[in-house]
């Protein structure tokens, strides 16, 4: 996940405290004390956190993130801060047993990654994550740049600024909160005012 907005009360909970077991986690859940036993940090815009599968994580306060994940539609809710579903007026369902079965109890506390700077001119390009399922780069550009590689699928997400994507003889507008996806086509060229 990459932090887009964060306030003074924002928190990212990621990982487990050393020595946490399934039994101690169950006890924390029973006493509604889970948050007191999860490591957390106060994020700032631009922070990026890599969360391997099986990592307990949650967001708190007024934080907005862009979350990238491998293709999956499974989320097991361990605790939901007692949020009420606006549609039903009831607490949202939890999947505690399934969640505990999936947790990597060896995973310690996680915090922001240190980006790997791959290029500084003419475009600033940082690699945030690279795993077997996906890679994520942050690109700050004021001049045209190419994304991805021929034959590789990719998604471009503009988190700030505006510009355009040129592909296949066409030009397409791109602005903050917009994304552009291409499958296995030739690599598109992007340009504009400070695309991030």
C-alpha cells in the first residue's frame, strides 16, 4: 500500500508483536484489545508498506491509501473496530477462525519500505516493491517516459498532477485518481505536468 493522505491521528497497523500466538491473539480479540497489541506507526504521504500474504494489517484514523495486491478476492476480517454496516444496522461479519488459520505468526512488525532509486533524470523512478506477483514503481515526471516493457501487462495510476498517455496512435488524458491499464501491448509513453 502507498499512503496518499494522512493526518495526525492516522495509523497503519502491520504485523504482529514478537511472541504473539494464536491463543494470545484470541484473548486480545475476546477483550477487544487487539489494537493495543499490534505494532503501528504514524504514516505520512508517500510511505509505502509491503504486506506479504498472512500479515495482520489495518488502517486507523484519517489515512487514505492506494492498495496493490495480487489477484485475490479473499479477505478474512479478524476485528472490525465495532463498525456497523450502514445497510443492515449490524456489526459486520468476522471470520476469526479463517483469519487465524492464515496468519503468519512469525511475521514481526512492518513499516515503510526504503525505495530503491533506479533513475533520477530525466524522470525520477523508484522501485517500491518487487515480488513474484507484481512490481510497483513510483515515477515523478515532467517529461515523457515509457512505462513497463513490451509483452508485460501494466497499470499506470496517477496519484498527483495530470498528463496524457500516448498509445497506438491515440492520446488519452490522465489526471489524479485516474488509472490506465494495458495488457500485453507495446509500452505506452506518458507525458504531462508532474505525473506521480
